[in-house]
């Protein structure tokens, strides 16, 4: 397992370097002068030059890149142009809210997906299977920017069960988590059903059935092997919900990284944009690494 972890970490290093390079080039690929874009059209030439000097944009490109990597190695992401605070501090303060939202989303998605996947795989082609298949199709077709306002209208405005937005009131986590969890749960339920049906034809499941186990008990016996591809997809969805949370956090005014990135884009705060994108990439890699390790723990053949 140690060698497997080492190989995964070594593979992650060039990905991180490539991501950092693309983020660095973001400032230089944007049309126009980034300093003037941040200050607005009414800024004087001296103010623009001062910002360019503060950001190091008046240096050669290779010198800027070397300085960027050196600062990154020291975890120095620069200072936010709009907030006038270190980018690392802003990201650190917003990360817990996004982590809570992501954890609640995945927990809710698993709570919805596991019983649905089991119920659909118990009798393939039956009424329950068809109903779950139709429900998951509808869930997958609903984008978060549409589902979120619908849930607000239904549960916040009409029923008054949950707050409309924010993170301070009791129950404020449920609606944004549900908005993100519905399509993920639908995808995981479908994949779990397919994986359980594949495993149900294995010899060990047939032997379990021959010993008198019911089909439901035999499916439970096959769950460990069936969870491998489902966990991989769940990890990918965990990484993608970080970007999906950008819209959801904005809709529900959730004080996380996604909303911070939207504000950085609106304020043309390039250092903050760079830091947020780098952090999203790092979190995506860490989530996938954790998924690979969990899959290897369930099936040691994956670590060979």
C-alpha cells in the first residue's frame, strides 16, 4: 500500500505543476491589461503602473513565472486586490464552509443512492426498478441553478421549513446540500444498480444463493465488490461538486469558496482567482487520491 500511495503522489506532482502553470498563464491570456481591468477605466496611468509593479507584471514572463512558483512553494498566494488581505487567509477562512457543504452533500447523496440502487437491483425490470429509473433520469436532467430556486420557493417561501439563504439559521445547510445531492444520488444509484447486477452473476453470489440466502441478502454479500466503481464515481462527483457549488453557494449565499471565487471574478481580483482555482485543483486531487486508497483497501488487487 505504501508503494501504491507513493506512485499516486508522484503522478499528482506533474498535474499540480501543469495546473499552476495554466493558472499563471490565466492573467497573461486575458485580453487587455489586468492591472487596468482591476482598477477600471477611470484609473490614471500612474495607478495602473503601481499595480503592475506590485503584481510583478512589469517583469519578463520567465521571471514572473519563476517568482510565481517560488511563492507557491512557500504557500504565498499573494494579496487580494479587493479585500487587501492575504489570499491564503481568505481561502482558509472560507474552506470550512465549503467542506461542510460538500460533506453534507455526499452524505445525503449516499443516503439516497444506497436504498434506491438496492431496490432497483432487487427485481430488475420490475415496477420499482422502472420508477427509480424514471426518477433518476429526471434528477439528472435538473441543473442546480434551476433546482435550487425551485427548492427555495417550495420549502422556504411556501412551506417556511428552511431559511432562504445564509449559513447561520438552523437548517440552512439542508437546501444547498439537497440541491447538489439530487443529481449525484441519481448517478450513484444507477451505477450501484448496474454494479450489483454485474456482481450478481458471479460464482460467489450463486454459491450464497445455493446456501439459502435471499436475493437481497446475496446482493448485500456482493456489496463490497460492487462499491468499487461507485466509490470512484463518487470521488469524481465530489471533485466536480466543488465547481458545482460555485452556483449553489451563490444562490443560497453560502459563505464558501465558490461564492468567494464568484466575487473574485466580479471584482477582477486576479490573485484571489488564481489562489481559488489552485485550491480547487488541489482538493480535487486529494479527493481522488482518497478514493483510490479506499478502493485499494476494499480490493487489494487495485494496489498491485
